[in-house]
């Protein structure tokens, strides 16, 4: 009888999951459609015609849902998906017109990354630090000051600061209070630790930071196509190769059924 009950429960869970997947795909499609409408206002008539002839809306919807999976998408804040969609539409326009400034592509990916860092990592670290009573700044150190602001004033930890925190931890260097607390936090939440301190993640993260595409290169007058394509590879790899920063962060939120 117990086995029969479990089988019925499993069947019901699969049914609900199927409904959730269908709903999520519809949500992504609606987001793509809405953002496309916003973008075409800035395009020429010929560019708009190309956009619809190549059925870009359906292409982006399919690529995003296949790449992340509907269950992972359900656990993502909608702003992450919206910024990825915006970046992909802008990248399509840039491929059509190489003189297009890639800054809008980079900015959208950067916004998605910032939301992921805050939602998946920092929000829970902030609570952990308060629980551990790690709320006092004791060292005149850049990372310590940043994490103190994160914990006490809801400061958003930047991509570069996160990288250097993880680098200190992975190199097993001497840690001050806040970074030590962050290491303890990762040790408790191993699903984060396994991703953030993995060789694969740190390699891609290092390549992104060293490229400076999210740093000082953003402040030059224009971001060219080659630089934009490289950043896209490291961040989301064309929604094809999963060895990229955004996908690996999304994996920390994945639920198995």
C-alpha cells in the first residue's frame, strides 16, 4: 500500500512539474515578446523586418528554456531572465550591424549577473553574518569594508569584490573577520561552495575579471563586436555551452525531481 501511495504521489508531482514547465515557457515567451516590442522602437524598418523574418522571438525563447531548463528558470528572479533576453536581442542587432555599440549588450548581462550574486549568494550571507554576530569592522581592508557594507547597509557586492573574496578563500590565505565569515558561510552551504570554489568556475570568473570588459573597458567610448562576443562567451556562451558564469550560478538554484 505504501509503494502504491508513493507511486501516486510521484505521478502527481510529475503532472504538476509538467504544468509548471509549460507555464514557465509561456512566461519566457511573453517576456521576449514584450522586450522585443520595446527594442523595435529604436530600429529601422529594414531591421524590424529582419527581426521578424528570422523569427528571433521564438529562437530566443527556445534557446533560453532549453539552456536553463524550466525548473531552474522558475527559481530565478524575473529580472535575470529579462536582462538576458534584452542582451540577446541587442546582440542579434549587433551581429546585423557591427558598428552597433556593444555596451548595451554588456550592461544587460552585467545587470543579470549582479542580481544573481545578490539573490543567490549575498542575501543569505547577510543573514548568516548577522546570526554569527559578524557585524563589526575591525580591519582597514578593502574587502572587509565592502563586506561590512554588505552586511550592515545592504550594499550590493560587485563582481570584482566577489571574485577577490573567492580567490582569497580558494588560495587558503590569511583571512580577516568578514572574509573568514564568508568562508564559514560557504562551508555550511556546500551547494554554493561546490560551484563557487570549483576550478571551472574560478577559471571562467578569472578570465572575465582579467578581460576588464565589465570594468574600465565599459568606460571607453565604444565596445566593439570582438570584445562583446568574448564577454558573451564567458557570461552565457551563446546559450549553448554550459561552462559559463551565468549558467554555473543558475545551477546553484536547481532542484532535482
